[in-house]
C-alpha cells in the first residue's frame, strides 16, 4: 500500500488509517501540553478524514477517544461526555481494547460534574478491563484517574492503594 492509497482512505487489514491516526496522537499530545484549540482542530480533521475511510468506525472511535480525553484535560466535562458516550457501545461491541480509554475519561467527566459514584463505576470497569486484557498501554493513566476520583469520594485509603 502506498502513501497515495492511505491519503485516499484505504488501509491494510486491521490497521488504522495512518493519516487519521497521526492526527489522533497529536490531539493527545496537545491535550497534555494544554494546547487545546490546536488539539481540537486536529481532532476535527481526524474525524473528517475518518469519514473518507472505508469502514472507518475504528478511526472515528479513536478520534473521539482522543477528543474526549482533551476535553477532560481542559475541564470541559459536559462536552467530554457528549463526545465519549456515543462510542461506548461501539467500543464494547467492536473494539474492546478502547474500553479502558473511553470509560476512564468518561468516569472522570461524570465525577467532576458531581456524579462521583457513576464515575467510580466507570473507572473500576476501565481498570478491570485493562487488567483482564493485560493491556498495559495507558494503564497508569487509568489508575491515576481512579485514584483522583477516589480522592473526590474522600476515600483516601483506596486512592493511596
């Protein structure tokens, strides 16, 4: 597969379109650097590009996951929920490897808006899923988010653990 094919939205079997994926990684980078507007611009580009990818559900999920994370980091929790809620079922059904990323950010957003118990349920689910899959990429972030919400719930002992 050549670069022109990737730009046109083609991809190899079980591979993400790299034009979309590159932008998604940049969204996550900009989120952590506090460069939210640039990150959102790239996230929306990724979503637009994903529309042109044949069977682009995977790309759309990955882009929404990153945009949701950026919105959590920015403190725009309602927008994060609106971004992430629609992809929970898609993740569960077709791409379970994304469950820890999607539901952990969703859990933080709910907790930050006052639904601490719902946030904790989602975060425990994210941690359990990541552990059961032995999926360690991003696992430290899931644990840190869980500890953060446990502190919100005034459960200092469990947060420390």
